[in-house]
């Protein structure tokens, strides 16, 4: 079963995949399993989706938001692979998740051998550093899969080196504050929050802790950090401007990860940065 699912994922340029018993995962939303008729016994096939793409301009938004919303990618992925899996194994139930998952995805991915959780709270992989989205296919098939079930050892980085580079680089020192959260906050910002946006020039999100990580530097040097998935290589908006945001149709705007807070939040941040530069 694992080999078959791994082959299907590889057709979508997803190569980092592992498997583990559902009983080995921290179940955080059991109702999502019950919704699909899956109990607490079963199997989890978890995988990492690289999304980083090189750009010709300096981005002013987080890398994950440069392509279209990744939830749309996963919806298409599951629409493609789940019917084939169900046809192949008709005696079992299967469901696909990302983000809104019945399990703690990061700890499950680490337990399956995809990488480890860094001090910044993100999963770090050897190939793509932390520039990955996590997804999983969960089944009620309580099987012993002898086909490996663990991500290839050469892809797995050792544990966090404890260099604290991410802590030192974070505008808030990973102390509870977060620049990404500030950029997504609705309404009026405090002067300190405005100054933080001005200082770092971000109108949506933050990748500072990821960029400070030595595993990111190593993956960039090898070139493995970048995605080969076509979805994340098209329709890119690395640098937002007022003109671009206002010119997007509602249909195009809602395809973006930054749309969930509305245009006004982005426009406010652009205005803050514009004012800081004397515009």
C-alpha cells in the first residue's frame, strides 16, 4: 500500500513520504476521522510538499503566498489520487488532509522520518529545509506495511543543532510575538507594530526564522530547496503593490493565501511601508 501511494505522489513531484501507525500519532481532531468512518486504528501516509520558487525580484510577502493558495493544490491532488487508491484497495476507507488535520502533522512527519521540528516550530527536511507543506492520507487499514514506510535516510537531517540562529534572527526573538501575525492583523496597528512592518518591509507573512536556519543555506546551495511542482511555479506574485492588489478581480484575489484577511489588510501594510519611504 505504501509503495503504491508513494508512486502516485511521485507523479506529482512529491518524493518525501513516510508512513506510521495512526496509534503513534497525536490525534487532535478525532471528529475528522469519524466523519470518514475511520477510527483510531489505521495507517497514516504523510508527505512533504516543497513550494519554494526562485524569483527575480525581492519579495515583500512570505514565500508560501507567492503562488496561488496551497489549499487549492491539495484539493486537486486529493481529487486525483484518492479515487485511484480507493479503487486499488476497495476494502478500506481513505481521507486526505492538510492543515485542518485530525493529527499533529509536524510530530507525525518527524516520527515518520521526514525531518525534525526546529526551534521555530516548523518541520525541517534535509532536501527542502522548512519550505514544505505537510499533507497526509489516512486509512482505517490497520496493516503492517513491510515496504519501508520511512522516508529515505539520506533525506533526513540530524536533530536541530541548537545554534539558535532562528531565535536570534526573529524580530520578536520567538518569544510569542510574530511579525507574520502583525501583518495579518486587521484594523489599526500600534506604532510599534507599524515600525516592525516598516523595518522589515513585509506586507504579508515572514520567513526570517526560516532563512536564518543553516539547513536552509545548505539546501539552497545544493539547489534541492526549490520545488519542481508546476502549481507552485505559475501565477506568481512575489512583490505586491497597491496597483496589483486593486487590479485583481475578485475571482483571482480569492485564489491567494493572503485573501482571507481581505484587501484592506494588504493595502494598509503597503501604505505603512509607502509612508515610511516618503511617498
